[in-house]
C-alpha cells in the first residue's frame, strides 16, 4: 500500500474548520433569534387582523351581535389577550364560535370598554376608536386601530403606551 496516494485532512485542518464553523454559528444565532421574534409578531398581527374581520363578518351575516375577546382559559371572556382569542355570540347565553391560541403573549388592548371588541349586526362597533397593540422587543410595535364604523387600520409604532 502506497501512503503517498492516501488523501485526508490533518487534525489541525479539522480543528481550524470547526473553529470557523463555531465562530460563524455564534454570529448567526442572535440574528436568527431576532428573525424568529419578528416573524412571531407579524403572524400575531395578521392572525388578529383576520379574527377582527371574521368577527365583524359573522355579526353581519348572522344579524346578531358578535364579539372578539381575550381569554385566559379558552372558554370565557376575561380580557387576557395573551392566552386565547374567542369569537362569541352576544347575549344571555353566549356561545363560542371559534377559539384561537394566541401566538404572542405581549398584546395589550386600550379604549374598547368591556373585555372584548363587540360588533353590531350592521358591522359597526359599539365604542369609539380602540387599539390592540402587539409588542415587539426588537423592533416596532404593531398597532391595530378599529374605528366605530368597523374599519381596521394596521400600522407600526416605535412608542406605545402599553408596551
């Protein structure tokens, strides 16, 4: 067997390659964590927007008031937007039409009154403008503003009163 024809890596070459890979990985992990956090916030924003619009459409289609609310246990409305979101009918015996686990626990609600967002059968909300804010630790917060006519405006903000 001729030793001159065998090719391979020396121990020094392998250690250098591992050191370079470790350095690159150490540089990439924090960026990946920020990327994941930003995606989680965007998913929360889009999902919450969809639920607000779905609640409004359900109220219009059924001819009965509906509400979107936060829930800590996924069964009754208590204003905890960081655990579950419920779409319910409104009345003496409200029924849960849809339950969604919240993808982000850093959501706050201001100026809606009650524990949720209520829509009348004509698609309007019963209160004045209200805001849902999805807080982001590494970037802009996402603010969903709902006006009395039921229209939703989505925007980014770097300063929010509840984050």
